[in-house]
C-alpha cells in the first residue's frame, strides 16, 4: 500500500525511492508486525480472559500441564492481525503470490477459529468434527492450489529434489491433488506440534527465516542462476510476507514463552502450517520443507506411528504419549528443556536445508 501511495512522489522527493527496495520493505514489514503484536498483545489477552476463552487441558496428559488450565487460547488471532496489517502496508499488492499466501493464512486461521470457538463455548465438545475440519482444510488448500495452477509458470508442476539442479519429474495435473494433500498435511503437522509453551512458535520462526532467504534468492535471476535453483518471477515479493510473518511470531512469542500468558490455538497453528506449505509450493521447495520443518515431520510421524502400532497390537504403544514432545516430558524432561532442545533441532534442520541450495 505504501508503494502505491509513495512511489508517485519520488519525482518530487527522491529519498522516497527507498520504498521501492525489497530489503527495506521486508525489514519494515517485520518491524511493523512485531510492534503490532507487542502493542495489541496485552489487549488481546485481556479480552480473551474477559470472555473466558481459556484452554482446557487433557486429563490424560502430563500432570504438569494441569496448571495451564484456563490460560487464554486463540491468541493466534494476534499473529493473523499483525501479519495482515504489515503485509497490506508494505507488500506490492499487484503480486498474486502475496495474496495467495495471505489468503491461505487467513483461510486456515478461520477454520482454526471455528474449531477453538466450539471447543470453548460448547461444554464437552471436541470442536469441529474430524470430517468437517478436514473438509474445510481441503477446501482452503484446493482454492490456493488451483489459483497457483491456473497462474502457473513452466516450473509450477515440476518436482525438485535437494542436491539436484534440474527437476526430476513433471507431475502435470497430478500436481494439483498431491499439492492439496501436502498443504493439509503440513497444516496439521504444525497443529500437532503446538503443545508446549513457545514450541511451535519458535520452530515456525526458524522455518520462516529460512524461507525468507529462499524467497529472496528465488526471485532474483542472478542469484537463482548462480545457485542452480528455479527462478520464479515475483517470488522476491514474498520476502516481505515472510518477514512480516516472522515479526508477528516473534511478537507473539513474547507472550507465549514459558510460562505462557496465551496459547495460539488452532487459529494460529493451522494457519501457520498451511502457509508454510503454500510458500514451499510457490518456490518449488516442497521436498526441502521436510528438512526445514524436520521437527514438525517428527511430531506428525510420532502420532501416525503411535496410532498404527496401537491398532495393530491392540493397545500397545511405541511412545509413552504422542506427539513426541509429550513422550519426552513423561520420560522426565522439563517442559523448558524439551522446548529448548526441539528449537536447537529446528535451527539445525533449517541450516542443513539452506546448505543444500549450493550443493547442487
């Protein structure tokens, strides 16, 4: 929005030309989202407490979590508001990729909002039914994927692998259903990880930092050619979006760090997971996201393994409790230690993923 307002004034005052620079707008998108999260955070938390939107804790979970009961949830709205405002102010509104990402974040966020609202307002409710929740997730994912497919470039349906310079296969129209399932799976992966104070938020920050660099490099013909990665025209503008997302998450982490004053709820986790997947689809790093978000993969895999093994053995378990972070809590690790060590793993996975950009 600033770009549209200020750029015509450049001929009268040349220093305003700085607003054209992607790095300048990306940095200030992060600052804007961060400040908004800081400023709005206390008011949002107070409002959630006033309307009694408190977290209910599983009785079969770690006993240390019982003290969290009643902590305000649905704090993910703070992330959505901060990102939306920063993106609308600093992004080039003519780029379709930014709109697809923002729409995906808000679309999945609305699903999470409905799920959280029903859990809180209807006693003994599990929120949206599993079928309804999945159906809505598939609807949002399908909308984003079809928009990308209709506006496709020669690289859109290509599958790239880390360490390989050229695409290994063109998925053609089959890219559409595969991409839809991919987005839904990642939305749920982040949702499953959001079980400890600051855990999912910190991991998303690391993943978003990695993708900020990837979107910037993918949007530049010179750097993408040098690194041997696909040049996707217009993706550089996504750096503004990813930096806004990072700023909002850092601001939210101020209130979400242990002991958490607010939880993000499904409204935040579903949106964050979904938009990470959409970003990966746009910059052709679908497989690389499995490395960038390695901890999310481990968390979701632990649930799948636990459920399958439980059914096959009629009651036996692989882990003391799934997702994986709860297993380590029941082993005896304190919550802060689990979070810190998972963050370290998340940072390591992100660095490994970035290192593959040159090893091609």
